[in-house]
């Protein structure tokens, strides 16, 4: 009886475990919408993982270009040589000296891992196991036991939600924060350790590369790079900036761009204030109580103060957003906004006699309320 069905009835982990336990040899085909991944088994061990619907950016040659190990022109030349010689692309790059054997094996292993472990994120699809001989190159990849793949896959599934909270999007840009401690030669052994992956990723963070670019350059894979970034962010060694969606810039332009980013944020605050004042003016002109006798004066004054308070709270919130973008967290007090020139001294209480109530409750969280009277 053929091993086939849907992933809703039989999960990926169950399928891999079953083939491993029975020490089967053959190809396992996964299909989901427009995706297809083929996993090769020899005596229950995984020897290959390839996507027949892989996008252009995920092809091996473009993987090397994105990692900046080769250039576009070198890839084009290698592809032309491949057509004539019918050699594998990796063999062409190594034989011409463009790529070292070690680099080739490392990137081949990376592509294998990325293809295989992305299967654990599939929620639906079909599978079919085709028993028979599997041809694979033993020089590129070492066979992997299904048990170790399952353990690693489950670890990724467990930790991804935590990482996603810190890195919700891949156009997010990180800037260096606190310097790393001295390397004591020990690897990372928990979710807040500084190990080789964190040090490699930290060296790539420059305030202009987004997460996607850091993933490409690190050659660690999507999960390991994002986990390292999350660890660094939790420990204050990197801090998230607003997405810029721009190509990498030379380091000489860092200070100039930082100034521009701060200026843009301050202009945004000014626009919020202007909108609030316009709304305040229109609200006062349309207020039917504006020309009323003194019996309505108290009510009109209260309405006017509420409108002014809303506009002022918008201004303070805008200043807090700019401060957070520039420094990575919220200020300890409203006076810090005054010190940075984001607010004037009167802004922290206008239109009240008492100051606005502000309390910092976390690196990114605060409470802001108008005075009680």
C-alpha cells in the first residue's frame, strides 16, 4: 500500500518518523498550493531536500549572490559554462576559483536546511512516498537522521512565535547598541546567550541593512539569524529602527541619515500639532456656546480645555514616538522630551496647571494621562 495522504490527517513529523523507523529508501513528495518539495531517503536517513518550485531568488546561484560570495557577472559566466560543459553550477564555480570548496559545501548545506525545515511551517498540503533508489552526491551533504531533524524542527516551531514578536517584519532595520562582552570561547546555550551566531550577526548590523539582508549575509539561515537578532535585541546590543526600505549605504553616510531620520520624525510631530490646532480652532468657531451668557461660560471653557488636551496629548504621543525611534525605548520622564527639544517646558502641562501624568512601565510601554483636575 502506497504511503500518501494529506498533512491534516498525517503530520510531517509523523511521516518522517515512520519512514525513518522502517528504514525506507525513496523519494517523499510534499505539495501545497504552488509549492513542491522532494525529500530523499536512503535506509531511513535524509540525504536530499529540493524544491522543484523554488523561486528565482532561492536558486543556488542567487543564494550565493545575495550572500555576496559571488557577483552577478560571475554567476552569468558560470551559467554559460554550465550550459556548455553540463557540469553542476557548484563544480563550475569551484573549478574556476570563484568559490572555495568549503564555501560551496557550507552554502549547499544551508540551502538543504532551509528547504527541509520550512516544511514544518506548512499547515496544509499532500504527501506521497515513492519507494525506489535515490541518486545523491555523498560529497555535498552528509546523511541526516530523521530524529535529529524532528528535534530541530520542533525547536524552531516552539521558538518562532517568541522571535516574531521581536521581529514582526523583514524590512525592519537594526542599529548597534551596547558593545558585546569579551568572547570567552563558549557557545550560546540558551535564548539569551552571546555565542558565535550572535557575534556574526552583530558584525553585520549597521543601521541600514534590514533583517532580510542580514539573513542573506550571515549564511546562518533564516531561523538562526532571526534568533540571534532577537537575543541581541533582548540584551540591548542592537535596537530596532523604523523600516527604511532603502539599499545599503556606506558607513560615511550614517550620521547624515540619522539626522534626516530625526528631522523627519520631528516634522511629523509638528504636523500632528498643527492638525490639532486646526481642529481646535474649527471646534471653537462651530461651538454654539461660544457667544452664550455667563451661565454657559463654564461649560464652554470645559469643552475648550478638553479639545486642547486632546491636541496636546497627540503632540506628546508624537514626541514620545520620535524619542523611541531615535533611542530605542521610551524616556524615563516627560522632562527628557524637553531636554531633547521635542517639547517645550509648557507642553508637559498645557492647558492645565498641573503636569500630565506619565509613567514608564517598560522599554516600549508607558502610561500618559491628563491631570485629575
